[in-house]
C-alpha cells in the first residue's frame, strides 16, 4: 500500500519501489522514500489512480466547503467568461483584469464553484481586511485570518504572502483551493515557496499586471497555471470602469534646491564614471553599492545619490502644488502617493491629513479607510501600502508625488481611483521635478496602454 | 540576532570567509563599542530617532562601517525602549484630521493649518508646538530609550564575533557538521533540537569518532532554498555544545548565483571544558552493574543508531559479556514519554542491526510483550528502581535466545 503524507510542505511517499518513479517526485535518501513538493499532489494522485495502485491518502486535510454563496450578486459578462475559462483549464489558471473591474468577484465565484476549503493569499494587511469582509458577506460564514498578529484557520481563510511563506508548511494541506491575489508578487525566491508548499489542487491567480521587470512571470504557469482570461483597462473603461484622465505636471525646483541638486548629482555621476559602474547592467546597482562602501569618496557618492533623489522626489514645490490640488479637489476624495514614508508623514503633518504606512496599526488603518469611504476624511496620504487592491470606490483623485520607475506600481495607483460610480470622472496627477532624473523615471513607469489613452496630458506647474 | 548586513566577510573563490578582527582593527572595534554604548547611556530618556542620529555622528571609516552597525545592533538589543501611548496619539490624530477635513471641505479660502492646530491645542489646554510633537509620538523613531545594559566593550566585540556566525547561517541552505559528543545525553540534546526545528539529516559515522551530520529541510531536496536558514542559525548553540565541532555551510550570499561555502570551527565552546556527566539513573545503573562483579564489562556508549525516516536511537551503555565479547546496547528511557517508547519499538521492529535493550519505567504503562517477537531488541519494564540483575538476565536472553522475555518465560513455567 502506498502511503501519502504531508510533511512540512512536501509529500512523503512511502511504499513505492525506486524504479516506479512517480511524477514530480524524487528519491529522498534521508527518509528512504519518495518526496515531492506539495504542489504536485493533484498530479501524483491522478498517476496513482491511473496506475491502479492502492494508496492511503493521509496528506489531504482539506474539506468540502459547506457554506454556499449567500450573496446572489449577478456576475458581469466578463466575470462569467473568466470563470468558464478557469473551469475549462481544470481549475488552475490566472485571470488578468484591470484594477477596479471586480477580480475579487471572479475568485468568489471560483471558490463557490470548486466547493473546497479555500485560502486567499494577499500582499497587504489592508487587503486581508478587505477580503475578510468580502468572504464573510459572500458566504455568510466566519472567516479565518493568518497574519498581522492573528492565527486563526477556518475553511475560508485569508493570509498575506509573508505569512504564507512562513506558515504554509504547517497548513498547506488544509485547503483545496488557493487564490493568489495580485499574483505578480508570487515569483521570487521566498514567496514562490508559498505555492510550492501548498497542496491545493485548484489554484487561481488574480492580477492586473502579470508582467515583472525581472521576467519571472513565466514561473506563474508552474506555480498556479496558465493565463486563462485577460482583459485590458481600455477594453473596460467607461462601461465597467470609471472614465479617467491622467495629467503629468512638471515642477521646477526652487533655486536653492536646484543648486544643491546639481552639486550632489555631479558628485554621484562623477563617481559612477570614475569607477566604471554601468547602472544599466543587471548588476549595476549592486556594483555601485559595493564600490561605494569601499572608500570615503564612494560613501560620499552614495550620500550624494540619496540627497539628489530626495530633492527631486520631495521638492518643496511639489508640496506647494499639492496644496493647490487639495484646494481644487476639496469636495473630492483624494489619495496622495509618495515613494517613501518620510514624505508621506511630511504631507500628513503639513496638510493635517491621515497617513497610512507599514507602521500604521490595522485598527487605525481600518478606521482611516472607513472614514475616507464615508467622506469624513477627504484626503489620505500613503507611501506604498495602498498601491494595490484596496477598494475605495469613492476615491476619484490620485496625486503621485513620487514613485519608482515600475509600470506596475503606476498602473496599480491609477487603479485605486478607477472603480466605477455613476457620473464619476477619475483623474491621476503625477508631479515630476523637471530637469532631474525623475523625468526619465516617469517615462519608464508610463509605458502602459492606460497612460497612452486620449485622457493623458502633460502640463507645467503654475508659479 | 545580527542580520547578514552586519557581517564582515570576503569571498575567496567559492568560499565565504569571516574577516578576522585583529591588531589595530580590534582595538578600533573596542573603541567603537565603547563609543556606541556611551552614546546610548547618554541618550537614556531620549528618542530612538535621536539615538540613531547620534550614532550616525560617530566617525568610522568605510571598512569599519559594518562592524559599527553590528555593534550598534548588539547595543540596541541590550537596551530597553518605551513606546508612546499609541491610543492617545491616535486619538489626537483623529481629532486634528477630522477638524482639518471639515475645514477643508467647507472653507472656500485656502487651508489654514495654524488655525486648526491652535483650535485643537486650546481645546486640550496645550500649545500647538507640543501638539505637533504628540501627533506621531507612537512611531518607532519616537520610542524612548529607558535603559541600556550593554556589556563591557571587549565583551561586546566578542559577542559580535560569535553572532556573525549565526547571522551567516540565516542564509544557509545546508549545513554539514562533524560533531563529537562525550555522552549519550549530549547527542540526544542535539537530535532533539534537530527534531524540534523540523530539520532533516543524514548521519555518517567518522573513522576518528563522532559523526558527520548533513542537515537541511524537507524542500531542500528540490531546490537549494534559504527557507531553513533561521532554523539552522538557531541550531548553532546545540552544535556548539558538542565537544567537537567542525561546520561547513552552503550559503546564498548577496546576489551570488551559486551558494558559497562557509567553514567554521569554534576555538572556545560553551561547556566544552566541563567533563561529561551521565544522568543520575544511568550512573546508578552503571555502578550497580559493576558491583555484580565478573562476567560483564560496562562502558558508556558513544553511538548514534540512525534509521532514516524513522529516527535515531542513542544508547547510554554498552554491556559486554566477558566470555564471548558479545554486546548489548542499553538505553534508559526511564520516565520519558510513551511516544518515545513506541518510536524505539518501531525502530527495533524495522531493525537497527544491533542488540538493544530499552529500560522503561512501569509508570509508562508499556508491556514487555510488545517486543517479544523482535530478535534484536527487548524491553525491560521496571517498577520503582532498575534492578541490575534483572537487566543482565534480559541481556543474556537477548544474546542467547532472542525468545520470550524472562518474565514471560517464568510465567509460562
């Protein structure tokens, strides 16, 4: 008799001869048996059945899902299509839909369709809270949470990628369906293990932007399944997403800032030239850090790099302009995005608006978002933690004070204001310090169809 | 614990080597350690942000940078910080932001920040400046240093050197440790840690005595992952407790494609200078057996019997019959758990290739019959104290017959 056991995120297979070579398994000399990543469970069980081998499955610990979908919200046509394609692919695949179009509802439909205990893995604690509410309402049942100080497992559970990486080896056998929200996070040395150590035969990935700068999106097919359905922002704008415009605003540095920027930039660039570091190469940045740490001149160049970047990203004029925008949109719900926490707190202190960073406790985050949603707060500042997924349909204005060159980050930030409401016209302002390295960063992050539409325009800041 | 960012290493081919602190640099390390601790003590009552800023002001050369950061981390670990009242700060923010939002939405003129702060400060009977300071009093940088218990500078530097090894192991994908323990209990402590940390291993005896342990985790079979790095790092004290230790680790360091090899052989080991001491019940049994006189030689066992996939068995004594040199290994389980007895039973049933006698208290409610069919192992269940004569009878039966236990045979007669 073949015995399957779930052993710390792997499958321990005893009772097979070495020459039988089950799929996805390797012989483990440490335990004198076969072993496979838990991900291979479905494939292995199908092989055992096909081979006519009797087996005792002690690995599977997931259950049939008892609660049925309680909220009968009619799916939109593209959501029904996405579910059909997911089903057709055997319950393994990725659905690519723009932010705000209702990806989460596709997941709810898929969980109900598969009827197995389900785990939803999300990138942030804000999303944990949001998914918790969604699942509880949709299935009218209690929902477990692992992360942010909680460790409560239930047939429907939400966790973060960090917690999934840490704990999947313990609870990876308890779910038959796993949903990876914002699944572009999954490829990577650590998070990948969350998918490898999970036994769930049914796997759904959700994202608006599967592409990654490092090209590792290719591994998603192995970890989750292929892309089974895809729709772009421009295909759904108007009908399912809010109409929107984007405006890039060039901001001049003050004379003092400009003088300091030029000096610091020169120190940094001169060092790069003298040391022969090519930042464009794959190891460029780590080469720079390594060389910078070896000499006084290097440390000075590193400090100069940081200062010139700080001047460009947090130019005083940007905050002046933000003041004008907040006045202009005093009756709208505004999200202010920054690249770093210090600027987010500076915005908060200067304009007396709430801020959400990784240091904000869950309870306070929830309260801020709830008050933002109800209109008690008109503005919320944040660094990166609200980039993804957080659902505030009332938000209609996004102001990007600073950010990275990541296309994904920029599209996700736009997505925060795209959830459709009657008569809503969303707008995203991007403040860019002219004549600095930030201008090219801005060019890089706008390389997406969402920023090439008719609604995109540029302007210079008013003096 | 230090992080890999605090470690001073160099790469030589495929090797990762710790940079030794010697000569002038060691003297500098002591000076830096003293400065860091002095600054911390001088900042008791001030904020973490202020302390960190003051530490930044301590002049160090580029080559001393990591050393300084590592020592600062150790001083920080030896310090106590107090957080501001998070509830109070959150309540203040609630009040300020709600008023600001209200004014912004209703006031047609430009936003008047100072007026809002004035209004809230007046309501609370404080000043706008104090109010601003309280607004984010619960942030990490605002935490107040209340005590610094950093050890003497020389001890801090020594601590840094030892902590570096553990920090490197955080990135380990596999560890090969050659260990030698002077007692069965020391081996047991090590294997208990391995089990507790859910690590897998292969055991190979070394010709010169001791064992080579190849340690990693379940998933390591498929990919060289640093997932088990924390467990391997936490295992280090148990490895260092062995009398002999030579360690080689494969580590994923920085952005190096292939893992590098890191070698470590401690010069001073905690507890290594103390002679091994057997548990009281084993020492008592050993003395009792010796008193029985000729016929049997008693010696401490230094064996690790491993059955992959099932577990290890670490006997306490070797009982050798003088007439023919035949030996029985004795493991005294005493009052351990029933689970440990059942694990030994499973090991014995699958065959360890040695004659083994497990000595178990009757309080564990295990019958000697469970191993009656085994040829190579037997259970001696005792009441009260272990009787050396009965134990010897079990040993003789095991060597001569491999049949039913003496008690069962007596009952049958």
